[in-house]
C-alpha cells in the first residue's frame, strides 16, 4: 500500500488508489473526482444558505413522506447534473427521488451511484452538521442505460463509498476498499487536503448514540444494552450519550472518537418493521466505511449490513454500527446472552 502523506489532495489520493488496481481504466477515478466537485459546490451553498435565502422548506414532500428543504433540492440537483454527464455512471438512485434516475444518452458508463444528497436535512435551518452520503457499484447490465437491478446489489459489492460532511469544516471521508481516508476542504484554495490518513475506529469507545426519546418503546434487549453502557465497569467506564439526529454527523464523530450508533426497531414500529434508515443511501455505504476502519455494522437481529440483498430502492433497515467491541456486545444483548 502506498504511504499516505498528510496534505496531499483528494484527487491525488484517488489516483494513488487507482494505481493499486493495475486493471483500472480510470473510470472510477473520474467519477469520484466529479463527486468531489459536487461536494465543493454543495459546501459553498451550505455556507451561504442563510445569505442566499435558501433555508427553509421547498413546499414538497419526498418519497419518504418528509418535508423537502430547499437545500435538499439544490444538493440533489447538483449531484444528478454532475453524475448524468460524467460518462462513468449508467444509472442513479437518490433518497429524494421515487425511481431510478437515468443518465444522458451517450454518457453511459460502467458504475452506478446511490446517494443521500443531504442527510440530516431537518437540521439545516439550525446550523447542525449535515452531509452527502454515496455508494458506488459496478454495473451488472451489459451496456447502455442501467436498470434497477444494477442498483439493487449487496453492500459487499460496493467498489467505493463515502460521505462529505458539511460541519465546522467540510470533510470528505471515503474508501475504495483499501482503508479509509479523510480530507478537509481548505476554502481559501478550494481543495480537499488529506487530514485523516488511514482512519481506524478507536477500540475503546467514548460514546453511544441513540434517540433516548424512544426508550419507552424499546424492546427489553435494547434497554438492557443501553443500561449496561451507562453503568459499565461500575460507572467508571461509563459511556456518554451523544445524539445529533443527523446520521452522518453521529457516525463521523463515532468513527473518529470511538462509539456505537443504534437505530433499531421498537415496540411502536413493531418487530416486522424495518426501522427508519435506508439501506442503499445510509446503512450500506457507512457499513463499508466502518468495516474498512476496523468496526462492524449489523441489524438488530444480527445480520451483517453488507450481506443484505436489497429488494427495493428505498428499503429501510435497523442499524447498529460502530466499534467492533461495542457491536459485538450489542449483539450478545440482542441474542439474550447477556
Ligand atoms: P432527516 O434527513 O429528516 O433529518 O432525517 C435524518 C435521519 O435520517 C438520520 O440522519 C438520523 O440519524 C435519523 O434520521 C434521526 O431520526 P430521529 O429523529 O427519529 O432520531
């Protein structure tokens, strides 16, 4: 593996990653570089949102029945426009769109992209970190425009996954299957520079992240696990609660500082429900990142997220994700072994 040099640009790193695959054609490199550009455009707009009168709701609801924010619309359009003509994508899916999204005729490439253009968008108006999450697969169909089957692939078949978080600074974290790297945008020169080489999720965790407001509805196993975290080692090793309500922000903090995030089924949603988070746009890409960083991601019945075969574009999935030791522990509680 090539040594990671702090300060190199994300484009340089993406090209270095390509050199690890002698068979590579440069298509994935081109796609990722176009995503970087989309991220810079969205970042600039997020920073200007208050001034540019782009805060607030657009007046529409999306496929998930949620109010669509104006910035959501902007981010969604920005990514679609860059991807439809980059020449490396054959079909797309967005958390904001009902069905598959075609690319421009003549620009079909060999990859698919599924993305959440602005995760955590209910936080936009209050300056809380939000982010773009993406998941990339190789196409399955032989040529031309891709179809839904190209997008409904297991997470374990992702060739790249990542997110761009728009927070106190804008940071891009991605993996192409050989480690996880983080890049911070220097707005003065408009470049992402390597700031977090070879990220490994700390084995010793500080935080658990869960929406405690749902505690009255939790199944007994979830309640006992969270109670255990609060009192671990007789209180000495107790975890602290951190919950932002923006998955990309909760995940990023836990990845860097150590921790576990849970969004499980509960008595209110029912055992047959699928939780809230989306498999294609949220759970699968973050699962690839966490595994590449030494962590784990499972459902609340112990299935590895990356092994789930998606049945539909907007499939939801219960998610437990974070440091391996914590997810292993959660699994024991969920199995009734603790
Ligand atoms: P929004 O995009 O509507 O803000 O939803 C964010 C999200 O999908 C995910 O980013 C959070 O982790 C989760 O929902 C928070 O859900 P709760 O409000 O139910 O805790």
